[in-house]
C-alpha cells in the first residue's frame, strides 16, 4: 500500500521538474559507463535524423529545378537530385543502425550492472529494514523498476531522442524556406503544446491510479490463491468473487480513464496539424503570388508539417513513459542510497579467534525503531562450549537475544562480544561461517532436500549429506521421503509439513559446521519424540561448541547446561534447571509448572 | 520445421484474435470503422494536398493573384479532414482500448472464478507464482495484440485503397506502389518473425530474474544468517546477464529493421519523383497527381507498422492464451451435493472416516505419487472430543483437511451425521464444520471482516463473544480502531500468536457443530485452550452451541481433555482408545507423548553418572581457561 502511495506522490509534476534532472545526474554518477561514447551516439543520431528531412528537400529541388522548369521536366536534374538523396539515405540509415546498436549495448550493460548492484544491496540491508518493506516491493526494485528503464530506452527513449531531433531539424529546414510560414506552423502548434502539457499531468495521475489499482488487484488475486484453503473451508467463495470482481472492475475503469486522456492528447496534435496545413496553404499562396516562395518550397513545407505532427502526437505518451522510467530509476537509486545500518566492516574487520566461542553481553539495550526498549541493560557472560537455553513468555525479548548474537540487529546501547571481539568489528565472512542461526520459520528454497541442505556448503556430496542426516538421527525420516535427498520441497518448502521443513533447516545449519549454533525455536513444530531425539543427537554432535537455544518448550531448558530466564526485557534468573525449579514462585518456577501442566 | 511451427503460431494467433472479435463484436466494429475512416482520410489528405498544390497554388502563382474563394475552400478542406481524422482516431483508439480492457477484465474474472471452483489438490499442483501470473500477465499477454488490431485492419483497407487510387491515377506510379507496399509489408513480417523469439526469450528471462529475486528476498534471513549474499548475487547476476544479452539482441534487431522500415517509403517517394518526371514529360500525369502520390508514400509508412505490431505480438499472445486456457479447461472440480444438514437445534455433529485412502499426486511426473493415508477409519461421536496424535509427517493435517472436505479421499468415505460430505451443499458443509489451520491465514481487511467473513448472523456481539473465547478480546480492544483496525497484508501488523487467536475466533464465531483444530493452539496458553474446549463441550456454553471436536495435538494437557485418542503413524491408524489405555498398550504412542518425561528421566540418570566422574568436566573447564 505504502509503495503505491509513493508512486502516486512521485507523479506530482511540480516536484518532478527539479528532481528529474537530479535523478538523471544521480543515475549517471552511479553508472558512468552510460556516458561511454555518448558524444558519438549523439552525432550518429543527428545524422540519422537528417534522413527524415532529406525527402521533403528532394521533393522541393525536384519540383523547382526539375519538374516545373521551362520546356518540361528536366530528367537530368531529377535524376541527380534523386541519386544524391538516395546516397544520403543510405548513409543516414547506416547511422541509425549504428546509433541504436551503441545505445542499446551501452544502456543494457549499465542497467544490468545497476540491477545486480541493487540486488546485492537489498541483501546487505539490515533484517529490520528488509522486513519493514512491503512484500514484493524490494523485488520490484530489481525487476519491474529496472525493466521500466530498459523498456523505455528501447522504445520510448529512441522515439524521444529521434523525435526531438526531428522537431529541431524540421524547424531549422522550415526556417530556411520561410520564416513566415514557420511562424504559422509554430503558432498552430503552440496552443496544442499547452493543452498537451496540461493533459500530460492528468495522464501521469491517471497512470498512477492504474498502477495503484493494479497493486490492489494483484493483492486480491494473491489472497484468493494463498488463502484457498480458508476460502473453501468457510464457504466464502461468493464473498471472494465479489472482492475480486470489484478489484478487476476498478482497475479496468482506471485504464479506460487513462486512455481517454491519452486520446485527447493525440487529437489535439491532429487538430493542430490540420490548422497548420490550412494556414500554410493560405499564407503560402499569398507569399507565392508575392514571389517570395516557390511552388516546390511550398510543397516541401506541406511535407514538413506532417513531419512536425508525429513528434507532437506521441509526445504525451512518450513523456509519460519517460516519467515512469525516471520514477523507476529514482526508486532504484533510493534503495541504493540507503546505507545498511548493520554493515559489514569488510577488509578492516577482524576475524573471530579460532576454537569454541564465548559470548559476552555488555550493558545491552535494544529497542525497535520508534518503540520502547525490549531489552534493558543486559549484561551476561556465557563460557565457550556451554549449552544455554533462553526461556521466557512470548514478548519477553528472548528472540531479540538470538538476533543480537548473530548480528541481525545491533544493540541500541552496549556491546555484544564473541571471544572478546566486539561483533561490530567482525568481518561478516568470518561471522557467518562461524555463527549460524536456525530461525523458527524454516524457509526452504524451491529445490530438492539435498540442494537445500547443501546451501552453505555446495561442495558436500550426497554421501556426506546422508551421513549428516544419520548423525542427526534423521536417517529413517530421509528414507521415508519419496526420492530421498532428491525429493523436491516445493515453493518455500510447502511440499513438506511444517515440522519436516524445520528438520531440513536444522540439517542445513548442522552441515554448515558452526562454532556457535543459535536455535530460535527451531523445532517448535516437530513432534515431541523426534524433538527429544534431535535434542540428544544435537547435544552429541555439537559437543565442544557453544549452542544457544531460544526455547518455547522447556524440554530444551531441562537439557541445557544453563537456563537464562528473560522477563520483560531483563534477565531475572539464570542457572541450571534443577536449581531454578527449586523456587516454585519464581518466573521459571511458574513457567515450569505450566509446562508440566501441558505435558503430564 | 521451424517455419511450420511459426505458421502454426500465426494460425493459432489469428484464432485467438477471432475469439476476441466474437466476444466483443460491437466494440470491435466501432474500432475498425474508426480505423478505416482514418485510413481513407489519410489517402484523401494526400489527394487534397496534391489538389491544393496543383489546382490552387500553381495557378495562383502563375497568375500572380490570390483567389480568395478557392483558397478558403482549400484551407477548409485540409482542416476538415483533420477534424474527421480526429473522429476516426477516437473511434479506433477508444474502441481498441475498451475492447482490450474489457477482454482482460472478463478473462481475469473467469480465471479467478476457476481458482475458486477448482479443488485444493489442483492448487497444490500449481505454484502460487504461476497462478498469479496466469490471472495477471498471461491474460494481459493474450489480449495485447488487440490494441493495434483495429489499426492493422484499417491499414489493410487503406493499402488496398491506396493501390486502387494509384491505378486510377497512373499505372506507372501504381507499379511503384506495387513494388514498395508489398516490400514494406514483407519487411514488417520478417521483422516480427525474427523479433518474436527474441522477445519471448527476453520475457522468459525477465520472469526468471524476477523468480530468483522473489525467492532470494523471501529467504533473505537464511541468506543472511548463512552469509550467502555473494553466492546469491552471483546466481542473480548470471541470469541478469543473460537477460542483458537477450535485450541487446532485441535492440540490435531493432537497429537493423527500424531504420530500414523508415527508409523504404522514402526510396518509394524518390522512385515516384523519377517515374513521375518521365510520365509528366509524356504528359500522362499532372503536377497535382505527382505531388499527391509522393505525399501518399510519406503518410502511408507509419500505419503499415501497425500490421507488424500485431504480428510481433502474436506468439506472446498465443503463449499467454495457452496458459490461460489451461486454467479455464482444468477439470476435477469438487462438485457439491444437494443435501443439507441443518437440524432445528444446533447439536454436535458426528464425523466418521470409513476406510479412507489418500495420496498427493506427484509434483513432477517422474516422481512416485505418495500414499499419505491408508485404510483410515475412526469416528468422532456427537459432542465428543477426539485427539489425533502422531509423529511429524504422519498425515494428521491431511486427515484434518479431509474432515472439512478441503480434499476428497482417493477411496473410502468421510461422513457427517451419516451423510457423505460429498453429498452436502457448500453452505451446509461450511456452517457445520470449521477448521483452524496450523499456519493462520488472515485477509488484508479489518479485524471484524476477518472474523465474520460476511457470514450472516454474526453481529458485533457474536464477534466479541468469539474473541473472548479465543482470548483475543484483550489485544483487539487495545488496537487503535478496535474491530475496524486493518490488519495489513497477511496480517503483518499482528504477531503470530495474535493471528492464531484471530483465526480461532473466526472458527468459533460461526458456531460450528464440528471444530477441527490442526495444532492450532500452540501459541495459546494451555489454560485458555482448556477453557475453549470446555466451552464447546458444554451443551449450553457461552457460545450457546456445543460442538464435536477433532484436535491435532502434541500437548499432554490437550490430549488429556479428549474422550478418545487416535494414534496415527505413516498414514495408518495404529491404535485408538483412551489416553491411559494407549499409554499402557501402544509403545509408539507412549514414546511420543512421554518423550519429555522420558528425556528428563534419562537426564537424571546421566547426571548421576556425571556426578560420579566430576573430574573430567572440571578438567576440561580448567584447560579451557
């Protein structure tokens, strides 16, 4: 919703004027390769446009010097004029080819670079930033927005350049023939240009509405597809159909409105052309009788007027396309301009020391942007090789631990250190290979089970993966799949059950071989027997490494070396399970009582 | 072979266009009339310009006087033609646009209607992205050639008219036209033929680039936590590079053909000058006619392009149409029956499975289809609560889907109060049973609309009652606009637990006679869950109606509330009975539900063992420090 709202705002023409140039400058600064050979391309374009006025000039020369001379047509003159013009056309056509070839090669190469850079940049943005964007809006930064620019350059851009040139050159040739007639033509088109300018604003707003309605339509269709089970279970197909129809109809109305305005634009151009032709004939005859204009010149003028119509007629459409392309470009640049707030220190960064990692939180406070703190001044130390469980009610801040520890977010105040190295100073390459988190939502890529597990370590063989599943005690489960490691998991892993997806996500993290494993309710949808079994095997295979598990089920806490109890953003208890349960009125005591109530 | 295929595409493309014309004949007639009018006026304008030059300008300049009457007439004719052309443009563009948008809307309605009618098993076989683009870009692509179609039809008429008028003027000039116009036409055909596969390739790559971006950003957290940004970028850049090459190849072809298409009519005009000069010398034509013909060549060049546009879009249109037709022709709807189950007093319903088998069809043909359920039989007696227990992947969610008829069994029957669910009307089924799924789905609408779903008889009072029962009244009351708060796309403004309670309230608000909970209370406190289940069991509970309950659960607390437990493993019912019975007699069941206790017990033993050898662990710590 917010994305389409900004789209509409971007169409506002007043702020458009200044920022169009700014966007172009920013865009060119980002892709300097766009300027490679630009001068040559412009020269080629100008030569190409000369071809357009060659014919009217030839007609004028032919008529005045060849056809209407004393004693009948002079074939020699006509042949010479035609031969020269044909040669000119051969040259201009070739220049046209060369111009387009250069333009497309340079622009597509530059934009592919922009596309890839924007893609990488989106991944470099912090998790919070990524999640604050509407689903799909980041995708359109590297797809439809860039597509809009390339499509414009391929169609509208060429038309715009060629037609602008055509307008200039045509005007120049007209002036050479007769300044009075040129004034008539310009006079006829002046009101049209004013009207078109006016219409163009309304057209931009109309297309903005079309895009907004299209967004609503896509959202509604998406809901009807993703929510199909709910629609069926509640028998609300009728209601859904009505919503769909309303969205479809709303989009159609917006499209029709836009085309009506667009047609008005070309009609105004057409009428202006008629007016110009009529004016040229009247004044032309008067000037001709006066002796200051030949028949050929007047005829050429009538040809030139038609050359003048085309650019004016398509101006509304092309300018609108240009504006869309600029807006798309601006959105891409805006994403690239966002500095990642959780940034990789890169080359200057430090490596994590080898061996098991210990954890230290030093006065850590965290608040989501614009929200109250969810962690208050937390300090704690967790020795290397220990297995720690973090427990607490929903909303207590326990997941925040995991996100700070893996540097998905940076603390608002204080510092997180791994083996004495502040996280902010650790190179991502080192951090990500040593510290791996398994999130609750076991997102899988639309590939096979094997390919998903191999995600972080593409070099692993099928045998190694099978061994890994065996080590996790999941060999039976893997054997039960229709095609074992080669079983496709479907989009987002939806061909597997929610619990099975978590098993694959866990295996994926396990083969990544981290020194610190962070589990964020990673087995919440797995059945108790499997969970306990996994717990045990994980304990065995991660012995000698540090693990931190955010736990919803207290079985995890019971198995941990130490339990950290979080309540309303503060650590209220810590110690082994057996000690913590000794106080039944403590936060942990109550949690445990509730857990027993659920499981006994 | 290749040309055979492209001829085939041409034929099929024309058939798709024919379908469009049959569906919108009147508006198409308006558009074509406008276009033909425009075309004829283009020819007329050439002759008027020629006439004005020959009959008004030349004599006036020769005589040296301004003929006011003739001049006014010429000016009026030129301007009049422009006005009429505007009428033609309006008819053509408005007609073509409206026709295109009407077809798009009509087919979007039909496609989405099919989505609603087709069974869930069909939805399972089709990726979400594919279904979205079927209703969006495929429909758009199918009717894309409609926009230039009337223009192209008018142009054909105009070309015929132009050749006829040329013959009426002079046979020699007509021959020039006969050489140039077909050449122009042929050049357009060749252009679009060669462009079509390139465009298709670019289109396909665009979709692939978008697919990678979608998936990669969806899985951004995994990419980030595993530090795979660089590899993902390489994956994306490779496809973006292919797209770049495809677009450059499209551009190069344009670079070859566009200037040629522009130059060809100019060469025609030059030929007219030469041939015209010869004919003028022979006295066969006048200057008027020569100028007219030259002008005709200039103005005809642009409209001929419209034919090329239509031809160029045909392959894309056919591809889009094929994908749309696949949805429209898909069969296997789950027809609803005629029977209803609406007792005067809403009493709990009885659910029974008789020898139910079920399997998902394989996503890809070469893979074996998996049998998910085999010979499943059980009953949920009226007013009773039955718990469905089993390990991950045992088929519990499938049983839940069958119970509310989201899918139909391969064999066997599912009955409600003794009636096969396939014989029930949609309305009766929906009012009898309610499913709360494992993953909550929330519509981009208000809280109220998400609960009522516009079902009759659910007023604000009922909504609040249901919210209270689901323990969702607290957070809803705290929302800025209460029941009128918009929850955002997929309910993003709510937490997972809040979404779950909202969908629970949605189910309760309909006062179902059978409630199916598919692990739907994991985010709800056990005490709340117990209260909900108790409320539904009581014959005169808060909701005023009682219900039978089928609940998929792992929690001992939930299981303890059940009158009977059904234990499933690998799609088969292994055992059924009360919880204590199963605990005593079914080892698999006992392992599952006592897993935590067992683990605790084992740990205590290990701990005892550890305490015997404290030295080792102590040493380890010391060595580390």
